[in-house]
C-alpha cells in the first residue's frame, strides 16, 4: 500500500476516534435526536415499507420484465413527441399519490427500460408533488390561493425540470437513444391492453392501501372501503396471473386463502393480511423458471438496491430534523426563524430545508400550518410545498445509484432553484 493510501487510512481512523471521543452522549439535545432518528425509522418501517415500498418494488420489477421496451420508447423515450411524453409523465402523479421515496423504484423501472431522462425526471417530480388529495387539503387548511399556487406550480415544475434535464444532458441522451435503438426488442408476453390492465391492478393495490382519511364526500367513502378495494384488486391480479401468465391455479388459491385467513384472524390490523398476500405472491413466483420468476428476481433487485439507502437516509433525516412536532439536532425554532417574511434568504432556506426533510404523503400540510402560525411567510410556504414532498435526503441517496451524483445534484438544484424563485414571486404577489 502506498504512503498516500496509508495516510488516508490514518486520517480516517483519527477522524472516527475524534468523533467517538467527543460524542456528546448524555446531552438532552443529542440523546433526544438519537431517539427521534430511531422513532422516525420505526414509523417509516411500519407505515411505508410494507404498504408503499413493497407494492412499488413489485411494480418496478414488473415494468422491467413485462413492459415492452418499444412501448416505453414510444411514449417516454428521448425521441417521443414532447407533448405526449411530458403529458404522460406529469399526469401520472395525480394517479399514484406516492411519497418521494415510493416513486423511486418506479422511476428506476421506466428509466432502465428506456425512458428519456427528461420524461423520467418529470415523472420523478410529479409522482409525489402532483397529489390531488394533498392539493385539496392544502387549499382547505392553508387557503385556496396557496392550494391553487401549489397545483399550478407543481404541474409546471414537472415539465420544466424534465425539459431542463433533457436539455442539459442532450448529447448523452442522443447517444443513449441510439444505443437503445440497436438493442434487440423481444416480443412482449402481454398485449398493450393486457399490460394496462395488469399494471392498473398493481397500482390500485398501492393507491387504495395508502388512501388517506378525508372529511366527507367520495374521498371519505373510498377510505372506508379502502381495504375491500385493495383486496379485490389483489384477487383480480391473481386471476390475471393464472389466465394470462400461466401461474398455477393452486398457488393463486393458496395465496388468496392465506390472505383471507389472516384478515379473519386479525381484522383490526389489515397490514397483516396485506403482508401475507405479498409474501404469498412472492412464494408463488419463486418456483417459476419463466417470466414470473424473472419478475420476482427484478423486484428483489430493486429492493436490495434501494431499501438500505432509504432506511439509512431516514435515520439521518430523523437525527438532524426529528419527526413533525419533535426536535432533532437542528432546533425547530431555527427553522421557524429562518423562514419568516418573503425574502430571498427565507425562500431559499425553505426550499433547501424541504429538500432535506422527509415528508410522508399529506404530512407537509400540518407541518406548514404550524410554521405559518409561527410567522412563516407565504412565499417560503409555497417554496417548501414545491420542494419538500418531491425531494428528501433518503431519495437523493437512492437517485445517486440510478443517475450518478452529477445528475442527482443537477436535478435537486433545479427543483430548489425553481421552488425558491416561485416562492419569491408568490410572496411578492400576495403581500
């Protein structure tokens, strides 16, 4: 080993020793932040890994196996018509209603399958940002003007960020399009109509299982029936697998039966039959040597790549910022003081703070309600709404694996810059 390498090792060991030696264990702030880090990770594991990420991994795996690369290139590829590509990418957010972490395996699936960087980036932003229920909740609790500004800003953002990424990396995208066009395109097992039905059922399971409560109207009715709807979509999915993809019928019946027994045994905890259902699906796919087995392999590949980074990122985010209403290493009073008024500094700080924090779907609204009550300006509030749900520290770590640090930094910078500019403009108009 060279002398330079030895010096790097020595410097690293010295740094670790110094960090441990001066570790502020015993101070209320540090000990509380550690508790918050694990509390946030525990909450994330209970509320998001099983209900959000597991279905998302299966969807991403299915995209890489069952979706025709030609179809992806036609609708989302670098050579696709821009209105179609960006229209499809931006509209998807209103359907999925997922958080910044759940959209990652879906982004990885379409990007690896040949989607252009621009449409894929638009999809990446729109998935968590253009959430119809979140926008309605924003308008109801924080005001109609802020709700409308969030809706318009999010749609325009998704297109602008996608077009910007495509333009910045246009030469690389042209070369990638040429490479993809030279690859052999196997005949898809499912027709386009059957692909649409298959993925509609997978998305329905994801959406209904994570349907948030609402006051009155159709939203509330769906929430009451969410598990019946998710279960019905699961049963139809098993039928589709048997009829179109040759899954053994006894495996489908065994999975359905185990799920039903779990629902009867623990009716107060629907996450248990939900987990049993996906575990049964994985077991049914595991023994298949064809496309169904490939689906499980691809699903596990996404889980292995993404999940460790997400959990590590959630721990760091909890350590620094805590959970909503709780303290991390960074005092929440500092955040509240830094986003007062509508200055450039306040908007930039709100955008950057939102980019680092982890927001589960809909949690940004009560957090902003508290910050507005503490003196937060309208502009910084919009900046946080536009940057926060679409970005998070865990998401950045995962994006680095898909796009590399350079593209990830460019993407995050575009979102933060646009959020800052839009917040500044909105704050000036609403003053």
